[in-house]
């Protein structure tokens, strides 16, 4: 997908990779691999039905760990947040080891978690 040595990863690469990984790990009961589209749907207030239609296949509500790629638009950089629900931890991987931007990434992750648990799951009856 990268056509030159100087090309950067884009959302197509990241989300395509996420979809492939989710398909590979679909039988696991522990991991939900989310996409950047999911976080954008929350950020830009997509309808609950639209978000649910696109995220339900991950079965995130019965997974212990969520893997969430985050795009830092200001620096055109990608980071990865591993959300460990059982022990209430967020693990943030930043290949550039930037110290300041992680605070905003954590806010985004917390908003995302809150939205998925409180808003999206609350009115639904889940049959597993």
C-alpha cells in the first residue's frame, strides 16, 4: 500500500490492517481490534445506529482488551492504545516517545470507552 520510501501510513493502511487482524483473531474471546473510523464516529457524533452497525462485529463488550489506533492529526503520526478493561489500564505506544501529546490521547480513549459503555450498550440487549 505504500508506494514510495517516503510515503506515510494512512487510514487505509491502518484500518485495513486492523480489519485483517480482527478477522484473524475473530475466535479469540479476549481481544477486540477497533479502527480509527470507530473513534471518528464517536468524535463527530455519528448516530448510535451507524456506530453500532460498524462496531458490533468486534463484540467489544465481551472482550477483555481493546486495541485502538489513534491518529494525531497535528503531527500526522499514529499511536496505539491498548485498553485493558480487567485491570483498568491504558497502555499507549508511541514510536516517537513523545511525552506531551499522550495526555490528549488518553482523553480521547476515555471518551471513547465511556461512549461505548454508557451510550451505545446501555439501551441494547446483548445476546452472546
